[in-house]
């Protein structure tokens, strides 16, 4: 399975989503158009709109309509809006291997661009015929995203993140939008309740697996693409590989103090990475990742077999092998 294969399969529906995004972002402000073009040119995997379209197809024997395409485009616009805001909150300089808009434009302008993308996502949602059935879902995601970012910032200030708090953070910041992507796809085609429930279960598990993999790559990636390796530690984020490594370790208190002091002692980063490697933190996190991938695959069994469900399954499995 390749991304290109999925996009080819989605065909005109995928092209329509691209057109909806481009049309939504069009402005008579020259600078805004330039910035938007740069963001699109360095876009990510666009998994969320893929999930929306594939889930709609899986729940309806391929009868994807305009509402589905609108929700797919809205999910991508919302995702990028949150990245623009997150880069300001986290003071990040690199995103997808490129300088962030925070670094290029300054934090205030980057927030304004994020607000613009967010407003255009809302417009797309409100123009859909089935908007009443999904607007609270998108609204909840906006709340989750804000709460997740604030909780993450709070925990970074104390270096006391627990495993329960970690999973709340990654649900709010990552899985919540995957959930909305999958749910809106199912609802847009009038899927029965059992299909909607399966869409939620799949998308939740997929989103959590996706973020766990990102957190593993922060310890085990090569850093050549995307964010540099070790950036989470430098931002005082305690993620699953470190939580797994600290479990039952007499050094937990010491390690947490090192994370808290990492601003003044960036050399602690390598020592903590060594601690995670010696304690098998990456491997333990990988086992948990596999559990969530299995949960996503199990959820798909409630849906009819089709190329749509096959591609959704491959997207879930992709988290076990991707390196960026």
C-alpha cells in the first residue's frame, strides 16, 4: 500500500477535496495567499481527509457525497490551524523539515494565519446539509485541542506527567481530530449506528497509535525529516517511551528533575535518551502502539469488506513501520 495508491483510488473525490481547500483559502490579501501557498506546498500526509473519505465509502458502498468532501477538507484545514497555533505555544522552529510560520512571520502573525484556516474550516462545515449532525463533534474537537495543549503546557512546567495524563493529552491533541474525521465521514453518508460506533472506535485507536509512533520517533528516529529527534525532551514533554522507561525505576524522581532542568542543562537530553534505551522504553511503547493498531483493525470488522476498509486497515498498520 502506498499513499499514491490510495489517492488514485479516491480519484475525483480527492481532487474535489483539494479544490475545496484551495477555494476556501483564497483571499484578496497578497501576503495571506503567499503564506497559504507555502503551507500547502509543505503539507503533511493528509491522513485525516483520507480517513474521512475512506470511512464514508466503507459505510456506504462508495457513495461519497459533497458533505463528505466538505468535512474532509475541513478536517485538514483545522489540523493545519492547530499546527500553526501549537508551534507558537511550543516556540517550535521546525515543522515537516521546514522553518515554522512562527519563525518566518513571528508568533502574532502565525496565530492570525491559524485563525484564518480555522474560520475557513468552520465555513465548510456550516455549508454542509448534514451540519447539524456534526457541528457539535467538530466543536468538541476544538475544545479538546485547546485543553490538550494547556494540559501539556501545565505538565511541562512541572515534569510530573502521569501515564493517564499522557493519554489524555494525546487524545485531545491528536486522536480527537482523527475521531472527528472518521465520525463525520460516517455521518455524512447516513451510516447506521453500528457503523458510526465502529468509525469512532477505529479513529480513536488510529489517532492514539499515530501519536505514540510520533513520540517513539522522537527517541528512535533519524531526524532527517520532520521535527528534529529529541525535541520533545527539550520542550519538557514526558511521553510514552520515557514513561515506560521510568516505570518501577529507582531513578524516576531523578529523571523527572533532569527533564525540569533541561533548559539550563541541554546535555541532560542525551543522558535521558540513554536511560530510555537501557530501560527498553521504546520497545515497551511499541508494544502499546501495536495494541492500539490491533484495536483499530478490530473495529473495522463491523464494516462490510471493501477496498475502503482494506485501505483503512493499511493506514492503521502503517503506524508500525513509518519512520517519519
